[in-house]
C-alpha cells in the first residue's frame, strides 16, 4: 500500500486486494471417479466392455504381474475455463504410461512409476461439460486401465433476457402482495421461471426499493447461502431507488432479497439476463466511453428528452464496440436536470418499451444506474423517458457481450474491499475531492479482464460524481514511486448531491495493468465503500 503525503493536493491512496484470482473457484465442486471404477484390459487388444475393477478377476495373460493397477480421478476448476486433474495411480513399482483425453479433442501424455498422484492441467476454449478419460498402461504386464470423469468448467456465459418484471410486491408479481417486512427476505424464483432455464448460476436483476418509511439497505444473495454483510441498494425514508445486481442463484433456482431496513418496503425486480455454465456470450470490458449526451447532441438530437418520449442510438460499430455479433451491452445511464419525477427505461430497439424501469428520479435530481440491455437487430438500443416532463440523458458504454468474447463470469462470496470509514481499512479516512484510490486487483497476464463491484458513496460534503477506470500504472510503479499521474476520467459511475448516500453496480475493466482507480470528482470529501461480487476471466 502507498499513501500520498497530502491527499488533498491530488495524490492517491492505494491498496492491494487479497489474491482474487482463485476466489471465484475456491469453493467450487470436485468431480470424482473412484479407482474402483477403473476398467482393465490387455494392452494389445481392442477395448473391452467396461466392468468394475473389483468384479473383474484378471487372467494370467491380462496383467497378473500388476494385479492392483487402477486409477482414481479428481478434477476441479482452477480458472473460468481451466481444469486441474489429479490421477491417483495404484500400481506395483514399474514404469507406467499415462494418456489423458480431455474431451475436446486434445490429449496429454504423462508417466508414472508405481503408486503416485499425477497432476495435469488443461484449458478449454469453450465453457461446457466434458468427459475426461485417463488411460494407464503397464507395458511390461501388457495391461491397461481406464477411468472417466465428467467435468464442468467453472465459468459462466451470459444470455440476454427481457427486460422482464419478475417481482413486484405492490401487486403480487412473483411474491405475495404485501411489503417485505423489516429484516426478512423476498424469495424470488429465477431458474425455471418463464424462459429462464433451470441450472442458471447467476442472474442480472434491476432491483428497485420503494414505499420506504425509514432508512436501510437491500442485500441480494443466493438461496441456501449465508446472507453476506454487503449491500446492493441503500435507501432513505421516502426514496425510490434502483440498482443493478448480478447475484448467484441457489441450486433450487431462487434468490433472496433481504430488507435490512427498520420498516417494511416494497421491492421490484426486473431481469435482463442470466448466466449458465455453457458457451453463450462472454464479456469484453471497456474503459468507459460516452455514446449519448442530450446536452451536447452526442448520439441523439441535442436537447432534453421529452416526457414520454424516446430515442434510439447506435451501439455496434462505434467506439470499441464491434460492428456485429454483439448480443448485449453494459452501460452506465445517467439522468440529469429532470423537470419532474419519473423513470428511464432502456430496451432493445425495434421493440415496445417494457414496464421495467432502469433509472428512477425526482425533480432536479442527477442519478445514474448500471444497465445491461440486449442490442436490437440493427445494433441499436432505445431509451424512453417515463416522466411527464423533459430530462437530459447520458449513456456511457462500459463493455459488451458477444459469442466471440472470451470473458466468462466467476461469482465470489461477496466481500467488502474498501471502506474508508473503517479504521482497520488500509485506506481509512475520507477520500478528498479530486483525489483517487487505486486498487491492484489482478496480475497482468492472469486473464482477468474485469470485476463486478458495488460502489457506495456516503458522508458527501459536496455534489459530484464517482468515476471508475483502469489505471495505466502498474502496482510496481506505485510501490517504487515511479507512477505517473493518470488522467481523471470524465464519465460518471454514480452521481450524488451533498449529504446523500448513493450506491451503483460497477463493471470495472482492469485494463492492461490490473489496477483500477476510484475517483472522487467533487470538491468535497466523501466516504467510499466498495464490495466485490465476481470477476470476468478469459480462457
């Protein structure tokens, strides 16, 4: 960790996070096939019908010189696309040849001598379930044994869906028609709901809290897991506030939305996509790029978007977004200068605007929210102003999903990464205006391209916005006082006014260095809280 001598003069505070490379797979399953599932045959003959080792007495000509020969298999994920295979060989002390067929057409050769564990690694180009076959040959005894194990890669790819409303406690959609009581959870069915398949690993939801009479927060988590101490949506009395969440789905297909407030609230959840452990659309993160600003006429007509009006804007083929193959786009959408209360809805072009909302606002408010939305057949998205008076709209693109993208998602057990209010935090103390905190989150070359975070600002002393962007400096350059000052980003991740507490989901690119910056783009101090929920990793 490095500290600036005077953070109020444009310096930076930094923190090295725990090793997150393995965090997404450390609690993953082990795929096992015991040694007594081995099948045995004479090496020189064609494969015989499988029989279990214990039920296959060996003839004198079929390897009686090595009667214990067998192999057990244990496989587990090491990255989104990679496998480690432990082949536990039981044998008399003699040279053995080992052949591993990984199930995707690739093979690996290894060797052993007697009883030992042979570890091998392989990376799959595509996510999926593969049958791994191991053959151990004792040439001296003219005998082979084989065993197989089915292995599923740890990463998940994205499939756009909706936007569709799954939950609205105000009218009984997806749950009983009643507010969610304090310190209880709404139990939301995701897997097997509508066109969402069973077995989804995570879901993208826009969660809105409304009807609030006290302050509090909402925490989204997989059914069957312990509720984490992190939060996804923070609210105050009388506030209607949305936030995008990417939340793991329990084995039973459910997620929980916990009301951490003192009094009951209404909850709304709109789904925009889901993740599965099969090849679909991977993610490519980008440094934030501004595609729309109605104040300047960028991406649409100059001038506020009229009440109940809409516009479409081109996404594909612009900036660093490919011209074809894009299935969905990750955005940060900001409304500013609204002349009445209302909401924005972002949806694929060529469709009717759904009832789902992405950004809810009050008169005069500047507020942002993350959005993941499918792209229309023409490569465009549409934005509708659900308020009755005009408002300005800003759209920043932070990444895209496509079958050609190799970034697969690995969810974590949520954990708090930064809390400047906590005396035990390495970056304790308010973040001064125009200063930043850098976080070293991934080693260059690790294949980790981005992280899913939730950033919250609180104790805000002036109006402003938070900007999150990759840092051009490496951690070594910071540690050796060789880092150059990065240019402050102009795109906003979340916006606030004095005294407000505001959260927003962040899909942050690691750039080429693995270092991500959090900028306080205001003239007053703020406190910053950042929770990490998962990462994207290439094959």
